[in-house]
């Protein structure tokens, strides 16, 4: 699998992971994810979850690609450090008022779900497709080649 395809798959899984958390929290458990700011209330739906996760996945992929493109020697390590810092900062808004404990927990799980897919997935070295080793068949006199050089204990 090419690097682009594997990273695209990781980005897709990073979008799917928080949607699964949202599905469990909102429709299955029936806990409406809602943030309020005084009189204004914001319901967090599946579209918002998909867009936020997609933005995070594309930003992470783009930063890693830029670091690699400019030849940074330890691009993946630098990227991982930045990713963990962004993850830590993403929890700051969850410390504020305006949401109940269930919403706070669901949002924290969504952040962790995206990070759990993106950080190891994009940091992983691209593994080229395995190619089977070439078989070496000794040529014999009957197929026009030189005699096979096999010594079976004879000398």
C-alpha cells in the first residue's frame, strides 16, 4: 500500500472513531451532547463531529507531510510531539463551564479516539508491499544451460 493510501485510510479511521463515540453517547444512550453559553445552546451532532475530526486528520497529515518534505531528519518524532501537545491543549475547553459531565466525558473520549488513531497511524513507517523472493531454479543440460552445479557429497 502506498504512503498516500495508508495515510488516507488512517484519516478515514480517525473520522470514524469519534463518530462511533457520538453514536454510543447520543442515539444509543440518549445523552444529548449540548454546550451552553448563557442563553445560547449548541447541540453537537454527527456532522460537527465528522467535520472536527476531518479537520484534525487533514491538519495532522499536512503537517507531517510538510515536515517530511522539508527534509526534517526526525520528522515523525517532531510530529508526534506536536500531536501530543495539540491533544493536551484540546482538553482545555472541556475544563470550562457550559456542559454537563456526560457531554464532557463524551467529548474527551472523542478527542482521545481521534488521537488514538492518528498518532500511531500517521507516525508509522510506510511498509512497502511484500514481494515474494525470486525462485532460483538450477539450469540443466536439457534446457540449454550449463550443467547444474550441485554437490551431493560427491567430489
